C-alpha cells in the first residue's frame, strides 16, 4: 500500500543509499554501499565553487570484504564528492574496521574506531545499512543453498537471535508462536 497523497510541496533534497551483497569466487562476501546527497538548488560552497542543483554534495562508497562469520577482512572507502577538500582524507581511517565482526556490539565498535573527528558521518551511517545487507546476503544465500541441495535446516540451540528484534519477532506475536513455540509468551 503506498503512502497517502501528500500536501502540496516541492522536493528539496534526495538521499540515495544502495547496498548490495556479492559472493566472491574465493568464497568471501563483498558488501558494497553507496550514498549520495543531492539538492534541487545550487548550494554555496567555496571549495567546489558552488554545487549546482542536481550535482551530489556527497557521493561516497564503501566495500567490506567479510568471511562467513562476518569478520571484516578488507575495507575500501571512497569519497568521490564531498563539501570540503579534506573530506577524502579520512577514508584511510576506515581500515580500522579490519578484524571487527559484524554482530553484537557492531555499532559500539564502529563508533569507537570512527566516531566524531576520526571518521565521516555519512560513511559511518552507511555502515549501519551495510551490516543489515551483510546478514541478508549471508543468511539468505545459506537458506537458498540448503533448499537447492535438500539439506536440512541446522538445529538451533538456545534463544533465537531474532527474538524480540522487531514487532513480528516479538515473543507474543503469532509469528513466534508458529516458528518458535517454545519461546512464545501469551500476552494475556
């Protein structure tokens, strides 16, 4: 269902975020993220002698190469467009992500390595969506391979990691009652 019809308005800003996951021939995963910010009007900017309407203020990309445990093996961060000459200089700091695992504590580890003046707000924000893309890439592909080969779902032990992570996986939801009945809690 689409959003309702909006009030009369004019577009001012567009942010586009694209994240993609790839299985490499060497078995690792590449997770790529790209972010652009574009205004519908010229932005005064002394470094770029003004930024024309429709031209990206920000145009940035990251590639994370991860293993099947989602540990970061390699990082490439690029700033093709930024509002200041020094913006691309910080991309080298993203090498600090090597060895960090996408999983519990991810945000805290990223902010410890790249927070504030040690990073770039836009590239760091991109990492949040890229983490979700990494999970979707790894676990979606694993499920697909199991279906193709007829392999059984691995036996889960303990509390499902997705339990209470969203409305659908809330411990009192019909979804949990159906797929993890042992963890279902009756809301009454």
